[in-house]
């Protein structure tokens, strides 16, 4: 959705915590980075939309409007080098990408090789651009789009700025806001708690690099999920609201804080491989890559703690067999939808702890550890013969199942992620038959071919 404000009302964006730097014009943004960065990405998308309007002739003044917005909100030209310098500097991992690609809207030659966080930044700009293009007003009226940025984004989205002297003060402010009911994520609290143990600039810079490395692996938006899965290797039940207390128990001084960050960075690197089929970890084994892709497609999360634990100690061959087991169980869980989620998570977390304790070292032991919560082969076969699927709720699972069946029968495996891919009923759902939603009555089909059939 594109934000549209019909009245002159303002929208409160929450508080941001700032630490003034050496010169009066620059501050370090300690809390609120994601909100401010999102506003910048929205403005960059608007600028590119205005430039495109100028090229296509929709708005001959588009370039002029774009340049005004760029100079006002995004960047300034350094008089010496004549290069544009962004008004907002990101962390070390992402700032070069911002300066070289985002503010100029230059897509990298190989976006896949960029860190995940950079890919997400680019996707965000593309998301906003697509919304502007589809909007009936902003896609056709450059003046309306420029006014939207100048009036709505810059004036009606309001923040409360809180200035602090150092990171310790920032932590105390953030914790006070948390106690008073202002919604802050566990990641905000955790970062500020860790940083509160370091006072010198050099120590803070070193810690910042490690923190950025972690976020580069897992993404800021998924940090809480990752941290929860990390702790699930050691405790059978971990809630998101418990994370800050768990970290406070782990980190009681600068030495403990540094050790915790190094441990977390190592885990984040392994965790990122489990989320990304294109990761170099799987480049030598296409079957492993396929397994990771399936787990991601099905949105399987309960299995992540034991898989993360296995990444530390399983031999490559055992890890490959373990991934196959994880896919097998993920399909059965998504297909039957009868397993108790709370029970399943407890079983997987217990297995993760056993792996970390060295009690489980092989795929067959991994398989035995999860069989208690899933149907065996005969039960699953009997269930699968008669189960009916709601296509809307099970599209990804059905796509995977039909692609597997097509390939197993010697056909060409369909690309279920392609925009032209769809699933159709052979016997129409309007039929009096009571089996129209069974897998045997479903067929993978290109939308274009289906339309021709309708004719």
C-alpha cells in the first residue's frame, strides 16, 4: 500500500534516540534506524518514479522535481569531489551499497552476491516503486507524487527525538521507554544492553562491527526469530518476550558481552546458510540446495534449532541425510496439519539440546528423535489418499507436491515460483463429486494454457 493522508492529520512514528557527534550537524542514530531508513527508501523510490515520468513524457518536469527532492532529503554534492554524499549513513555493512547504488539507483551487476541486508534494501526500493507505478494518481501525476513526499512524508510523519550523551545513557532511555509501555523490539533492548558494557569509542566501534556482521547474516527484521532459535538449542521452550532476560543473564560484563557476540556471529553465519539455498555451503551438493529451498518454500521453522545445532557437529554426509529427513517431516507436518505445534516445538528443541550435548551425531538418530510427533509411512500413505486441500491456504505445499509427482513420473519439473504457474482442477469443483480437492484431481498448469482451454 502507498500511504495516503486525506486530512492534515499527522502520524506519530515513535521516538528516536540520538547521540550528537563532533560537529553540530551530525548525530548518531542509536534507536529508530529502521524507521528512518524506510522513509529514505520511500523517497528514493519516488525520485526514480519522477525521473521515469520525465523519460516517458508523462511529466516533462519530472527530472526537476526529482532533483529538488534529492537535494532536500537525500544527499548533497561535495564541492571538492562533486560526488553525492547521502545525508544518512548506514552501518559499515550497508553504507557502501547505499552510497554507490541506492542513491543513484544503480542495480549491482550481481545482486545475489550482495549480503542479504543489501538485497533487502534494494527489494524495498523496488517495492515502493511498483506501488507508485500502480497508483492511479502517483503513477500519472508528478506534481502529486512530489507533494506527497514534501508534505506527507517530511511533515506529517513525526518523530520525537531524544538526545543522549553515550550508549549507556541510550540503553537507560530505551529500557525506561520499554517499562513505560512504549513498544520496543527485543532486538532494540538487547543491542542497547550489550553496548552499555563498552565505554571507549574503539570498543564500541569493534562491537558495532560484530553486531553488523550478525545482522548482515540474518537481517534486522528476522533477528528476533534467529535469536529465539539460537536459545532453543539450550532450552526446550523459549518465548520472544524471554529473550532480553536470557541475554541479560548471559551478559554481565564487557568480556561476557564480547564472547556472546562472537558466539552469536558464528551461529548467525550457520543460520543464514539454512535460510538461503544459494549459500556457498550448498554449492557442491545440489540435493542439499534443493532441501533448503523446500524448507524455505514451506516456511518450516520448528526444525531450525536442531538443524542449527547439527551444523556444528554433523559430518557433511550426515548433514545431507538430515536435511532430507527435515524435508520429509516438513511435508508431513504441513500436509496433515494435525500435529500439536507446542508439542512439536518441544520435541525439536529437546533434540537440538541433545545434538549440542553430543548425544546425537547421525541422521538416523535425528530421524528417531522426531518420529514421535509425525505419522509413519503407512499412516501418511492412508491419509494422503483421501486428504483434501484448500488451494488458497496450501498453495505452496500443493505446488511442491505436484512438482515432485510430475518429476517422479518422468515429466519436466514445473517452476512453481513462476508468475505463470497455477494449479487447476481436472474435475471442476462445481461437480457433485466429493473428491475434487484431492491431489489426484489437481494438475500444475500454465495460466496462459488454462485460458486457452477455457476458450
